């Protein structure tokens, strides 16, 4: 018998929705078969998300002539956008105080500078994610939408990794950022060093346009330049130190540079440089040590009440005071830091020897137990650990011993450096060159001192080109 109706199926919203409409062929149908409805859906390819109860309700109520939604698929989800993950703190305004091992906090160490080395990872792209897969009413997978990709920031002294996913530092320096840029700056410029900045620890160069407060420290991997005099401060540089003024260290101020140091004066301070130390005016009541020459440039410049040591040569116009003999030492070759390091190394070697003897005693005991009847697994493990520890201690002791020998050889070297005094060397001056010693008991005019075997000899001062070059330099 011919059906009393026809069934139409409509798919919409990208096959996410299926609807049915029953169209009667007669004025009144006797019944509406659910199997006909399901077959119509099947013929249309609808196989997923079918609402069986709705289909049954259409048949039961003989719903005719209107569209009824009978199936819905799963809409694919929106993806997650990619983003930039930063490996430094973008909020550099907030101070980060650190506790020491005893739980104390140094309020001068605010850690506002974020140091990075060449090649350090600054930030990287986290890729976008695809949204959850959907399903059409025809049983077809619908791919989720992928999020928008992130974009690496640009900036100075940075480089993109070969795969384009990361931003790396191309130099040593401090990382700084804005909303759109990430840069690495090789120089930290600050108006002053005080409670607003805390101590400065930076692996690049530091420029201070104003004062450095007493009690504060600057530690730079490269150069340090300060536009004023400083007081009771600690300043160290992996490069050079240059002060527009001088230092009045109150016996606690320290300047230490791997390179050279240039300043107007040194008073009550400790100053050490790997290369030359150039002083404009005077050195008073200070300890000065240099791997290169020490020069006091001013025609009326002087050194008094100080110990000045150089591995090269010393030049100054006046040494000591004419009316008040003050102990002033000028030293060529006897670098106090060499002696200090040798003593430290000796103490460490003694400690390592003690460790070695303790380990040897332990290993003898375990070997005795082993000979008497074997070791437990725990004892075997301990035995292996002690053997490794002995090898480590022996290696460290050998390294320390080699360094002590190197320092001793350097200390015993006979130096050919000179002491040049263009003006007067007053009573109270003592000169040390290599193993030779000379005490000035009567003032000496325009003299230079050098070592002949173990005897320090005096001759008339001669202006050498290398001295003149320093005196004429700016």
C-alpha cells in the first residue's frame, strides 16, 4: 500500500543540525511509522547525535508539515592562541630582597638588574592549540579551529633561534622590556646608587652620573665609570674603573679592577688593579696594588703613608713629607695578593690532606672487614663511595699544590721594574724591588731606583717615553 506521507530531511549549519518534515499526501493519515523516520535519516546519511525520543514523539503525535530538529552534532571548539613565554621577570620595578643562609635580608641588595649571558634564552613561542574535534550528524569529524600564533618581540642585542621559536641574548648584559620589545643592554646607566637602586650587580658596564652612597656596592662584569668622588664603598669591575673624582674610603673603601683604574686621588682606601693605576693628584694612607705601573701624574703629586705595589714600575713627584717622616713603602714585584693567595692555598691544602687521611683510615677499616668475611651490599656501596672521594680529594690536592708552586715561583722572580721620583723622596720612604730593600734616611732629589742582583741602586731620574705618554694622556 502506498504511504500516506513523504519525509524530507534537511541538514544545516555545516551538517551540525538535521531536521525532519513529514508531508501528508491525504487529508488525514492513519499512522506515522518511527521506522520510516529513522530510514529517512539513514538515507540522508544522518547517523550521529540523533534524538530518538524526538523522533518517537513525531511519530506518536503525527507531527505534520513543519520542520523538527531531530539530530545535532558536536561543534568543533575554538583553538587556544599561541603566546610568548618569558624567562625573566617583566615587572622590574618591584625589589626582590633575598635572604642569606641565616635568614637575614640585606635591604641594600634589591636585585633590580636582571643579568643575562650571551646565548641565554629570553623568551619562546608557545604554539597555538587546535580546538576539540567536533562531529557532524553524518558521523564526520570536524576539525577544531587552530588559535592565532604568537609573535616574538624585537629589540636590540637579541637574536632569533634558527627554528624561529625562541629569542636569545646576543651579548652579555641586562634584559629590559616594554610591551613590544625585549632588549639586552650592555651598559647600566643610573643617576645615583642609593636606597632607590640598592647595590648594583651587573655583568656589563655601569655608568653612575651622580654619587654612590656610603656603604653601597657596585659589581660589574665590565667597566665602571662614576662622575663624582666616592667614599666608603666597594666597587669591583671585570674591566676598568674610572672616577671623575677620587676615593676617601674611611679605611673600608675598596676599588678592584681586572683592568686599569683612573681617578684624581686615593685616601684611606684599598685599591687593586690588574693593569695600570693612574692617579691625578695624590695617594694618602692607602694600600695600592697594581699588575701594571702606578703613576701619580700631577707635577706636585705625592704619595704618603701608603703601601704602593706594582709588578711594573712606579712614578711620582714627591714621596712622604719633608718635615714629618711617614712610613711609605714603594714595592716592585712583591704583590701582596700573591702572598695572601699562597697562604690561603696552603691552608686549603692542609685541609685536603686531613680529609685524605680520614678517608684512608675509613678504607683500611672496610678492607679489614672485607678480608675477614665479606661486606654487606651497604658496605660495598660505602666502599665505592670512599674510593671515589679519595680520588677527588687527591686531584684537588694536586691542583692546589701546583698553584702554590706557581705562586712561589712568581714571588721569587727577580723583577727589573723601577721606581721613578721626579721630585723628592723624603725620609721614611722604603723601597723594595725583588729581594732588594732600600731605606731613605736622607732626602733624594730626582732619583730613580733599580735592582742590580740583590742590591737596589740609585741613579739620576730620566724621563722615559712611556712615562711621558701617561703624563700627557687625558
